[in-house]
C-alpha cells in the first residue's frame, strides 16, 4: 500500500506546464499552469494531487493528500473483500474402494462444491494396481455420476504417476 504514495505526485513533484484542474468540491476549474494550480491549492491550505497522469493535459485535483491515500487504501480493502478465493479440496480413493464408501466421499465432495470450492478426486494405485488404470477411470466415472448435478469436470480423468486424478468445479448458478 506504500507503493500508492510513490505513484501519486503531489505539490512540487508535479513538473508539467499545464494541468486540468478540479476543485476540492469536485467542480472543474479548467486548464491552467501548474504554478497557478499550486497557488490555488495553497490558498485553500490543501494539496495539489495528480489523479490522471496519462491524460492530455494531466488531471490534478485540490484535496487533502492524506485523505486521498486513505480512500485509495479503503478501496483496495473493499476490492479484496469482494474477491472470492477458491480453494482446492481433495478426495482420495484407492482401487479397492467399495460403492458405499464412494457414496460417503461423494457426499463430502457435494458439500465442498456447494460451498464454492473445487474438488480434486484422486485414485491411488499401489504396486501392480497401476496396470489396471481402466478400473481407476471406472471409479472416477462412478464418483462423477453421483455429483454431476452440482458440478462440471474442469480437468478430465488423467493418469499422473501412480495416481489418476480429475478436478471438479461447481456449476455457475
């Protein structure tokens, strides 16, 4: 958040000839030299803050710089609050899993998906089980058939090393 102060030019740091000035009340005051704008800001005991550097001419505003920085930080915090972090939950199974156990794991995955999380479903192969990857795909298909009403397959079943995994994402409402 300290980087925001470095990016915002204030008072004597503004080294352009002309600026488009906005008053402290938000009313446009027109295009004038930066020295005139500085004098107006000094008369009101406020700072001259460059808001838009890329505009032609650059846009400056007469305001309290501390208040401006505070409002920018407040906006950043609000934006962070509104962001939804999606976590990846994992459900592990083995090749010798029974149907009832798949149902239990599917219920748990259902809860994860309802709360908006993604689910990574993994079937682990031990020893010679790795030769029977088609059985792992059957288990994953069976698992997906139990939760397909609430999710979509983001990454289809794929064998990676001694595991076969599939990633499920919640359906958009």
